[in-house]
C-alpha cells in the first residue's frame, strides 16, 4: 500500500493552479511532512499545526478521499 505522501507526489504539477497539485508541490518541500504515515489523524494533525502552505483543510480532505479511492 502506498503512503499518503507517495500518492500526493503523483499529484505534483508545478504549472497547475489545482489546489491539490499546489498542496503536493508544497508538501514536497516540507522536510517534516509525515512521509511514512497512512493514518488520516496523524497527517491531519500535522497539517493543522504545521502546514501554513495549506490554505484549507478541505484540500487535504479531498486529496485524502482520492488516496482512499485509489487504495481500495
């Protein structure tokens, strides 16, 4: 099973205005991102406390749903 971070990296696109692509681009440069986690609560808590680059947790929720859809 892929980690959420591995999934998110497939969404990177430096030329895109898509919020999930921008989230992925920023997470790539976040050295503290919980790269090994597959748990929603762990990643959500990290982002709420540390990810000033994420303008809305809704973006994370949408990305998480896509991640779950691809891993079922």
